[in-house]
C-alpha cells in the first residue's frame, strides 16, 4: 500500500512539474495535495482516456516504413540499424 501511495504521489509531482513548465497549474515549488484514497484518483483518469483517444487522428505515413535491416536512407551503404536507426 505504501509503495502504491508513493507511486501516485510521484506521478502527481511529475504532473505538477509539467504543468508549471507549460505555464499552467501550480508552481513546481508547491507540493501537490496528497490524495485521500489512491483508488479514487484512478477512476477519473480512466474515464478521461477514451475522450482523448477519440479526438486524436491516426498517423498516416507518406512513404513505406524503413525496416531495421533495410539500407539506410542517407546512402551510406550501412543498414539502417547501424546508421541512423541506432538507439544510442
């Protein structure tokens, strides 16, 4: 129970920092109010998720997707995964 509470509290702190970076919400220096019951905070988030999904448009690619083993688009002669497709 304590881990779940800390996880919810951590998410609230992250949300507060994102809102303050965007210019909305409370400043990041103020601590967010602790929820009385973690299960109560999960229900509204689940109800809001379908509304956000309905407003988003699906991504449509203009050209064919480049596979990891295909030659890189830059013309280096390397595979995409060894050139521009490297993870880090």
